[in-house]
C-alpha cells in the first residue's frame, strides 16, 4: 500500500539530508510503527506519504514514495486526500471549522459525499472516539486531548485507505489513548486500513504494531523488523522492555501480561532486597499539606505484604532540618471555582504547594488540569475562592512582576516563541528576565545540545520547541514552575534530560506543578499526585500510594510487579544491586 524506494529528503539550506536510504514497504491492512529519537526524521517520513513533503515543506525528495499506486512526487496533497488521512503533532493547525460536528463533516464535504452518508459517518465517529457529548462544542473550548480526538475523527470520517498519524496519543489520558488505539486496531483488522504512525510513548503502542521501522538518528538508514526484534536494538524503548533488558528476559516482553508471566522470580529477588518502611518513602520530600490523602488510595502502611519502594535518594531531596518550622507555601489555592465558556471547569479545589515540592496533576482529558495551571499563572480569574502565589494574586499582578514569581510552559510552546532564531529568542528571554546574557542559551544547550543558534524555532520538532520554551521560562528562575504536558513530543533521552533539570530545580527549592498524562514521568519525578475529575480533586497524596491504587495511572513497572510497590526500572535496578 505504501512503498518507499531509496528515499532521501534534504530541506533547503540544510547541509545533510533529514532522512536517507528509506527503503521499505507498508503492506495493506498493517499497522507499522515508526520509532526513533527526536529529530531523527520521523515526521519527514510521514510527510512524504501525504505529499506534504516536499510540496508544502519545500526541499528536495529523491527516490520515490507511492501510495495506492500514486507517486507523491507528481500528486499533491489534495490529490491524495481521498486515500490518505493525516493527523499531525499539532491538532490546532489541523482545524478549519469552529465546532466538533462541523469539523468531522468537513473532509467529506470536500470529497462531495452525499449528506446521508456524511450524517451516518459523523455519528459512527462520534461514538468510536467518545465525542458524542462534545458534538456541539466550539473546538476552542476543548482540552488539548479532546482536540486530538477531534483531529483523528476528522480524518476517519472520509474512510481513507491509509492513515498517517504523528504522535496520535501524545495529548491523551491513558484511557482515551487506549480507546483511540482500539479504534485503530479495529480499522486495521476489520476494514483493512493501512496505518503508519510515529509515537514516542512506546509503552502505549508497541504491542499493537505488526512491524516497527526504527530511525536510529537523523539521516540514518531505517531498521525494519518485528516489534521484539527492533526493541532489542533500539535506543528508545518503553519501561517494560527496559525491565526485560535488565533481567535478561528473551524474547523481550512487549506487554504487561507477557512481563507478569515471567516476573515471579524477579518478585522473589526483590522481596529479599533491602527494604525501608512505607513511612520512609516520602521522608526526603517536602512535607505534604494537611489534605495529604483523599480518595480511595490505601493509607500508609496499610498493606503489610507489599515491600516498600527503595526510593533513589537523588529523586527525593529534603532541604529542611528536623524540628525546623515548616516553610512558607509557594502557592495556595483555596475553594477555587472557575468557569470557562459557560462550563464549570473547576469546583472547590484546594491545593498547597511548598518549596522544593513536585506535584503531578493527573486525570482524564477535560478534568481541569490546564485550567488549574492557568489560574496559578493568572490567565483565568476565579469565580469563587482564591489563588495566591508567593503572597501575590496572579490575575491582579502585573506580568513583569509575575514572571519572577511563576512561569508556565503551555501545551503549545509556539505560544511563547516569537523570534526567528534560537539565539534571538534567548537574548529576549535574558532581557525580559533581567538575567545575565547567555543564561537562556546555557539552558538550551543543556536541553537541546545539538541545536544551532541560527535555527528557526518553526524548524524544530514539537519536543525541541517545548524544550526551548522551557529554557525561556526558566531563565527568570521563578519560584513556581508550571508545565502543561511537558513530555509531549519528547523521546526517552530528551525526557531524561528534562528530568535532570527539573530535579535540580526542585533541589534548589523551586516548586513544580505539572499537568501530565505521562504516568512514567509522574512515577520518576513527582512527590505528590493530585487526580482531578470533572473539575474536582478526587485524590491527593504521595505518588507511591496514589498511582499504585489506580489501574489507569499506574506505571508499567508497578503493574508488572504488583502487589509489590515498585514504580520505576531505576528503583528495581538499585534494589537488585544493593
């Protein structure tokens, strides 16, 4: 269905090809997963299928890409629209109408389908993606994850033979991601749709792939094989594969079920490893607020048969002295209600964040996570209740003063980036923050070691733009740092660099609140997890207790080794080596 014949793509002004030697076939009715580090060329390969590369992006494409027999060099994107449906990393750039139902119908209108066919397909897609309750909603009022589902739905309604998806689950909560992937499975298995997708969150998708195409680095030739074959050599792999590599399992497990079947000897070894009391799990973290635990999470020490997690000391650092008075909170949210577009987005929310504390906000799409971050940075005004950051009321504080108290890295990093080069962006950030010249560039070098000063932000990948926006915000060294989906578009290596930066900030006393669907990030980084549902806090407590109690938000290692309470491969490695 899709055939790459010795394809290379070189963008205008680039010294080296973005991809080269791409030579493989995607059979009809197969799901092929494209993996590789950020910047390795995955989006370029996907764009070559839809014709966006080179007709829209420019540059030179050598070799040949054919889709259903059509040569993309001679067929522009509009001439491929009836056979190829494309969803990019940024759903906002995809939309052409104002409401959900209109967006689902637009592609069919462009193809001239009959009204009765359009109506039936819209209803089917609304049900498939759980969008029926949102059909009349303005797209601008939806959460990022809801927008992602609408973008996927809009390319499903014309019933294309080929689906090309770039990070399709990056903005989705775990349950919504499973629903979308289940839909893709049904399209592949029942309708013979061919799917080519790129995804960094391999823990979600690798088990569904028929084949995996690995792009090891920018310009490197792809490696094609079964998921197990490629994961054995790939520089990027999910935690369940990392656990298999650590323990020497062969073949490597790709699913929780496969790993659990082999995990009994490992659980026995870990049961005999050095233990620490449950009460010590959080002893290096900042003291929790009075409302330390709500919801159905088990109380500390409530499961005597479960060995505690030996928490790596570098993850949880305590900067207070025993017996010292508690530190002044960095942020306090009290009985907060927020209304947005006629919707009650937050109800009776209480949250206290202390210096050095990292809090992960989790919950399904539309639960109110981004709205809570917006309230903390003054972008929305409370309907009732109060928000205070460092003694200031955010929505009443001048931006020049507020930037030194709180910084937000939004889901769409382009909202913070206005200059035409990385160097100019950094110079402006130093000036706005009153920081020494070169402060922002030093942070960029740490997060993006291979990005040149003269690179235009629009030429960066989604993950690279996010890292640049983070560096811009961090230049002011705000006591409170807010991040909305900070690992969206990041590969595992880039995520590790981000984790190192955020841990260092927390160790220096910065408070961090991040809204995330990345359960692995929360397990690695957060002292506390706060779960929101329909605008209300339903759980708030230490990470090890809240995520273990939640099937939706438990990381892969926790699911494999349950009932023992382990969160990360790092913890398992350190326990086995102690």
